């Protein structure tokens, strides 16, 4: 609920040319993407950026380590501003 409120307020405060980046770990990626889609609209999803970690501290004895986080990139409208 807290994240939903923040995303709704963010959309309200953004200019029509604005965009929003959200840094997430593997635990919440799919949940927050669902919220973004419902608030900003699936068509305003621009990209999923993978942030590779440089190191990983082994916290488990079996399985694969989590070596990346995700940054979701959404825009308010299809008239967003992009500069290099």
C-alpha cells in the first residue's frame, strides 16, 4: 500500500514529459512492476535495466547467488523527454 501511494503521487507530480526509475531487488521486482503497470500503464514501460553487482557474499550453501538488481524505467506518457 505504501509503494502504491508513492507511485500514484509520483505520477501526479511528474510532467507529461517525465520519467521514473525504480531500483529493486529480486524479491520485489515482479510486485512493483505490477503496480507500475496498473498506475502508469503497461504501454509506458520503457525498459528493465539490470544492475550487475561486483561482488556477492555467499549466504547460502546450495543454489545460485543473486548477482544483480533491477531498475524499472517507466514514463508518464509516450511524449517523454530523452536526452543522451
